[in-house]
């Protein structure tokens, strides 16, 4: 596996901007791949997705993959950098789709480990465990799944950043 950088924080904390800037710097003139897990399930989300694509520009190849992150990672041959954005949307897609999240996580982690050593990967996720205990079972399940996955990614990562109001705080 190449270098893994994990970027975590609250909603609208600047995670994606930080990851894209770091990845662009690391890529130089090499191929850049952005793996998007968001789905355009309504008009507002479709507009967000199009806006983000435009902001990234033509320097980035975008793969839209809401479920099979392992396949998306494996398709990034020749890339210098890969940005995966974001794990919590991906987990939500798995949970809402009734899919086996544990199996999907294992496949994703395996695909990361199999990447060429020259590839730098930025993984973006939301920190969802700093609030109150959710009132319903599904929300608690999601929070627990996200917490476990975030821990697994942080263990693998060479660098971990927590974004706080647009400011990156290096954790590891």
C-alpha cells in the first residue's frame, strides 16, 4: 500500500478541500482520481455533486461509486493520488441498501492494502461519535459502524488530520 492520509471532522469542516489540496500537491502532473460515494437522490444533492465536480475541474478523474469501494480502488491503476470521499456516506449507502457492511469494509481495506506503493490515498470521513447517543437503533448502528471503520482507517494511515472549522489538526 502507498501512503494513506486520513482526514476526519464534522460536516462542513473543510475535510474535502484539505484532502484535495494535499492530493493535488502530491500528484504533481500525475493522474488524480476522486472516488465519490454520494448519490444524487434529490435535486439539491444533484446540484451539490455537479458543483463539486466543477470545482475539481478536468485535472481529476471522477469515479462515482456509492457501494463497491473495493472495485473503485482496484480500478485506479496508474493513478498518482486517490481521494475517497466519504466513508460515512458510503456506510449510509450500505446500511440503507441492506448490504453486508462488514464484508464491504473488509473488501475495501483489502483493496487499499493491495494498491501500488507509489499511490497516495486520502480518505475522508465524518466524525459522528462526539455527540449524544442516538435515540434509535439504526442511528446507533450507523454511529458504531462509522466509529469502528474510522478507527481501522486511522490505524492504517501514516497521517491523520482532524479538521476543526477549516483548520487541520495533525493527530498522527
